[in-house]
C-alpha cells in the first residue's frame, strides 16, 4: 500500500500525478472521497462463455471477502515498460500500459501464466468513473474506499489457476443464470461496488454479444465516453 504508486487523474482522465495506494484509498476528513486514480477490471471468460469470478481475501484492506469480477487492480506509476497510457493510447483503444498491468495482476492474484494472456487478445471496451466508500458487515464506514477511472478489459481464454491466498479466497466460473442467483440478495453474498455497477448497466449486453465484445466489434467498444456512475 505504501510502495506502489497509483496514477492520479482528473475527471477527464488526464494524468495529474501519482500517490501511494494508501493515500489514494483513504476516505477521511479532508479527503472524503479518496484520490481519483486509474484502475482496471478484467472479465475473463472460458470456452463455455462462463465468467471467472473471484472472492477477495479476508486480509484485503479494502473490500475484503466481497465477490467481484476476475481481477481488479491498478496500473502503476514507475514501471518499465510503462503502465501509464497516453491520450493517444486511449483514443486508439490499445491501452498497452493498462493491459500490461492487467496481465501482471492476473499472474499475481490468480497465478495465470502470462503467456496465457496475450496482450493483443485483451480487449479494452470503455471507462467508468465511480466512487464508493467501504463499510464493514454492520454498514459502518471503514475509512477506506475507491474513486477510480476504471478501464474495462474483456478476454476469452483457457487459463491455469493457482490463486494467491493473500489476494483471493475463492474462484468460480459462472453462467449468466448462475451469476443472477449469486447476486440475488437472498444469497447473502457481498459484492464489490464496481462490479455491481458494471453488472447492472453494461454486462448483460456485453455478455449477450460476447464474441463481438471480446473482439471490440458490434458497437460494444466505446473509446470516447467516460461513464459516470456510482
């Protein structure tokens, strides 16, 4: 949390600087909404069109034990090759820095070998700006949260999993019907706020046209918009 430096941006996604993960995620007096920084959310599907979910480890500082999409993390400042995408990278839809960060974290969190995640098969779809404070199981604020410019990445791939227990409690491949059952309030499961937003506003359409979404065709890719939700 102290060593890693998030990429700070303004509301138009222009890079303004960098700050530690710790400082970026503190929701405290004088900084009630944290610091806006870049992030990514990977949605990995298998050859049966099932989505790989993960449950975040209990030891995570932010949003422990919640279920979410395959991998959620941050491109970082100071890496070589760089993980900082330029406006040209975003406008082209290539976002190579974010893709490198995603492959790095897929290996770190889930043990997926990098060669199973070719960068040219990671498809960037759009950006989401959201803000959400974390709470404990009783609903009390924890003093942590996320305010992110979240880059959405899709990929269909067969991968080997070896989850890192410091990062991930559980994993599960699900169909759309199985996800709906898991997200029913009666299940008692907790979900990350960013996944709830994506699952509500975007995922059904992307999943329905999964082949097109994974190739950036069919009108699923939106390079210009920043969706402001949450």
